């Protein structure tokens, strides 16, 4: 059910739209469709860094599946909120890209 809802959400993403997601495969799909993806800690996923993030995510998933405790994310910091707000402001204030069908 969750995957279905995610696919519906991504199918509606077009140019100059933004998505906040800690789900890296979902963020990769959004980027592949010309959207912008930002994680809750303010990391802006781009075409230049998403493959590296996917590779690391899959590696860590494999470790967890084999029973290795990988810890978890670092504690939330105030700087995470500032980074998120800064990147979101840049995305929303950027001029719109033309539609690929236009």
C-alpha cells in the first residue's frame, strides 16, 4: 500500500516541484522526473549525488539484513532545520523550468 501511494505521489511530480523525503529511492525517482528532493535534515539530493546516496543506502541495508547493527542517524541539530529551510527557500524562489512538453 505504501509503495503504491509513493508511486502515485511521484507520478505527479513535474518540473519546479519539490519533495521532502528521507526515502532515497523515492528521492531518486523524483529527481529522475525533473523534480527537486530534499531530505528532512536539509540535504539537497541532486543528479550529481543521488547515485552515491543510493549505493550507500543499499550497502547499509545489506549490512542490517545480515544482522549487523549499523547504529542510526546522528541526533537532530538546529543546523539541520536551518539547512532545510535554506535549501527549500532556494528551490521555491528559483525561476520555474519550462515543461519538457512545451
